[in-house]
C-alpha cells in the first residue's frame, strides 16, 4: 500500500491534535467533518475523490484506485483513467468502489472514443454484476 501511495500521490497529513490551526483551516476549506478524511485532489487543488472514516486495507486501496482514476478522468487522460478504473474492478471486485469504478470506466472509454457503444457495453456489464448498486441504476439509461 505504501508503495502505491508513494508512486501515485503526494501525501500530506494534518494531525487534529498536533496541528489544530492547520486542521481547522483545511477542514473548513475542504468541508472535512470527521477524521480521517482523505482527499484526492487534482494538480489545481480541486477535490476529485473523498474517503471518510477508516476502511480495511483492501477497501482503502480500492478507494485510492477509484480516486486516481477520477483524477485522470478530470485531467482528460481518458485512456489512463479507464485503465486505472478497470484495475479497481479487477483487483477489488467485491469492494464498494468497484461499481463506481465500472461506471466511470465506461464514461472514460466513451470520452476517449466518442462511441456510445462504450456506454451501452457498460450498462450491459451492470446486468451481469452489481445489479443492485446505485451505479447500475445510473447506467441503466445507456442500455437500449
């Protein structure tokens, strides 16, 4: 996990007890209401994904991968976003992040190709897995 974080992120930590002024300032800026709150920001400082509360390691890694995919998507690197998001689904298929990652992977593929078939394929994939997720409902309009 540490290698993944070091490879893909510039981590910064603000301790609520040791840095109360920084914690208050950043907490207000980003609307952090609870600890831990992990924010994945793009290079402009815009929040692209948020993880609140503690998670088991596998779920945490899935959320980090989802967040990384969302950062790539917002940067317009649709190929890398799709790759990262599909990796979340492949490596963490039972995580809460997997259905959302599948959804955004379809969006990334569509944005890369401008081919609506990418959205339809994603909608169909939800019929095979994650049928009861909110993300399946959101993708249901993509299926003819």
